[in-house]
C-alpha cells in the first residue's frame, strides 16, 4: 500500500487562490492523500468556504484537517501547526498560489527520496502559470555574501541549464516534499523568521547541517503565481521583514555559505518580472 502523504497549505485572505490550489490538488494521482489547511486569521470569507473545500476534497478521496488561527501567526508558525497535525510518512509544503501541473508529481518526487536516503528535501521546477510558463524557480543558489538567487528565473521552461537534476544549496517552500525522517531530525521551523521570508532557507541549511541534501527535480513542474500570500497585505511590510530575516539568516549560516562555492555576488540580479494574477 502506498504511504500517506500530507500537504500543508497556508491561507491568509486569498480564498480564490486557495480554491484553485485545492481544485488542482485533487488532480494529483497519489492516494492516500490528506490536506492540512492552516488559516492565518483570514477576514475575506475564507472560513465560510472551508465546508465547500472539505466537500471537494472528500469527493476525490482526499482527507482534510484544519487549524484556524484568530490572527496571522506567520508562515513558520503556520507550517509548524500543520506539521503537528500531519500524519503522512511524507509531508509537502505547498503555497496556496501553487497549481498542480504534473498530476504524478508526488510519486515522482517520492521516488527520489526513497532512492536516496541522503536527501532531506526535494522540489519540482516552478513555472509562472499560463500564458507565461517561463521559469520562476529551478533551485536556489546562495552567494558568498548570503544573497539568494533563483536559478533559471525568467528563462524559457526548457532552458538547458535550468533542467539538470542536481543538489542545490537550498530550496524555497512554495512546493517541496520531505520525508518524515528529515522532519523528525530537523524539528520545526524557526518562528524567529516571523511572519515570512527565509524560514525555508534556514530550514534547508539546518537539514544540511544534519547531513541531508537538497535537490531540484526539474523534470517535474508545477505552476506558481509567486508572492500572493503577502501581496496587498497591509500588516506585512515585505521589504522590512525581508531585510530583517535576511540578516538573521546571514548571521546564522555565514560560516557555511561563504565557503560553499555559490555564484559570485556580482552575478546576483533579482528580476521583478510581471506575473499573472487570478481574478476573484
């Protein structure tokens, strides 16, 4: 019998994205499957939609658990709450602005984890949704001064350099799969990275400190709208928290990334690309 897989989805005032995300999740071929939904104090009507989401998942033989926060507990705390509820032998973190593209994504990523016990976390390639379908993310690199680079960002989805399966310095949590053994070894996310940003990068470096490796599997692709959770959220000063949490990450892991052989700092350039958006 196939092992249970738990997908942890955070929602914060973006119910139409969460709806589309869950509608895509049920297309996943893996069973048994459960969704652990954590709501971070939404006031946009999300809570009223939860029964409909429950019916959708149940109709497609997908279990559902919910944790409802009265206020925004932040991404690391929300994922920790989800992990406490998750019963799967494998746990996926999936942002609510991710859509399933490859229906067999779970089993293909799980094959990598099963075939290599040294792997602690794996990620598919992330593409901007149609009609764009350029690469948003094909792994993370970290420069010797601690700048995080999205490999392949803005390139065509078939770009050769971005389609090589390989170990990487770290991954983002938009869509990743972890085995229970890695979570039990590394523990919970550090909630010092409140409310969001760098908590996933920090977690990857903690996994690596325990002897695990991070791997990008670009033959598996998912769609990602990018930055939806924080977009338009008046209680999250995105630039401020990115700076604060980035400094914490660099202080903590400088002794590692300075000598990892990442790309030179002058190669770093963040492209703020125009991204598709869903209408309500």
